[in-house]
């Protein structure tokens, strides 16, 4: 059966699409392991699902299972919080103070880029430029009247390119290695701690959702596990098998995000996202250089802290490079918090002032044209 026929056959069968997606991801991971390529459980599923999506297969995300897998990373970060780590937080104050400035500069460069160079309407340009969480920026953008599909592809491309290039840059520019232990095997972790870690993941995730915590699947487990770690109740991070499972589902999420992409979207939305990554890379390099020259962090930690990728993906890279998890995660939390709280407020202010955050009648017409679909 040809790909087109297989795609049509699977189109109305969610279970079939899910099974095919998982099988392709497993195949990709296997190929990367056998080839000895780096981060096989992340890049293997990502590459396989990306190629299948571009070939026209109607893949399906892993839904609640994939979201639950992200909670593993929250637990891993929370378990790294110790009194010694907390004592280092005041030393991060200066580099954390750079985050709002960093966001403002990104917006000042990115909004005109998407507006004038790429031709998007003001709302879409605004939320495309903001380096926040993919889902958050799409939701806020759509609520404000932006193009949700374009925002999805632009931010998915941002994450894809950064996750792909970051390991190469870490190795080539900073001499980092990607083979640091990601955790002990499950057999080495006491059973009662495995149970506690699993409960912390579920309670933190669902409890975070109930109170409306942004990034609940990661932040909720991180908070709960951090409290348990500081209280001396747990002494281990999640086992290596759990970290690999989290990488596997993150890879699926990134690759399958391109399901249904059209040639027009590739030429416009994906190309715009890739071009903007070059802009972000230059700004991230500048921020990293400032932090390193000021003696505020090691080069690897500064790079991972200011790389505008996804929080989960940067957490994985911090783990495999042996980076300072606390430093990296705290900076990404502040970045996401600044964007999530500040972007909608700034957009509303600009709309009232008739600035680039608010659409004009002509922009409303443009947004309805096929080229923006």
C-alpha cells in the first residue's frame, strides 16, 4: 500500500494512527541506537515521525501518555533541589535579571521581522516572536485573533531546529559530552522511593492542572518532588529508564507536530520559523557571552539557560551534558513566566495604542486570505 493509501486508511482510525506513530518512533530509536548516534531515544523518534509527517502520514500525538511522560522531567529537576542548590539561588540574581531584557530585545527584533519581512498580521507576528511555550503562545495567539496553524508551525520549527542544533553546538563549541549518566537503573533505586517519585509525578501534575499552574505537567511534579527532596524524604532521581521514556515521547511530540503540513505552509510558516531561529541564535549567543564574561555561569550552563528552546528539551540536554539543572531550569522558568504574563498584557496595550500588537481593518482582511491559512 502506498503512503497516500495508507494515510487515507488510517485517517479515521485514531488507534491505528497512534499505533503507527509509536511503531515509527520505536523504529527510529532502534536505528539511532544501532548507528551509535547521539541521544537516540530523543532524535530517533523525532526524525522518524518528522519524515513520516512530511511524507503525508496522518500521525497522532501520544496525548495524555506523552504529557505524563513530561512529568518525569519535572520529578528529575525537583529531586535535584537540595539545600546546597538553594543556597546558590542568590548568585543567579544577576543573570536572571537579564531575562526580561532578553525577552524585550527578542520582541523588538522579532515582531518587525514577522510583520514586515514575513508579512504576517500583527497579532500572529507578536505571538510568533515570543519565545514562550508552544501551546501557550498558540492559545494566546488564537484568542487574540491570530493564525493558530501558522503559530503552531513557527514555534514547532523553533523547538525542532534548536533541539537539533544545540547538541552539535554544545560538543563543537563548548567541548561538552552527551554521555553523562542520566540516572541510576531502576534496580538501584529503592522500591519505596520509586513509588514516592511516581506519586509525586501524578499528584504534582494533576494538582498543578487543578489550580491552573502553567506547565503543570513539569512544574507541578518539580514543586512536589523538590519539597520531598529538601525534606530528606527522597534521595534519588527517576531511574534512567524513565528519563529515556521521557525523551522518547518528547521526540514523538516534536516530529508529529508537522502532521498535515502543506507545501504552502512549508514555504511560508516553516521557512519563517527557520529564519527566525537564526535571529534567536544570534541573540542567545550574545546573552551567553555576556553571562560568561561576567563570570555568572559556566559556558554550557549559560548556553542551555538562554537557548530559546522548550523547557523539557533543555532539561534533557542539561541532564545528558551534566549541566547545572537548577541554574538551567530556573532561567527557563523565569523566561516562560515573563513571556506568559507579559506578552498578553503588552499585546493589549499595543492594541489600544494602535501599535504592532493590534490589528487594523486591513490586517483583519489579510488574516482571512488563503496565504495565511
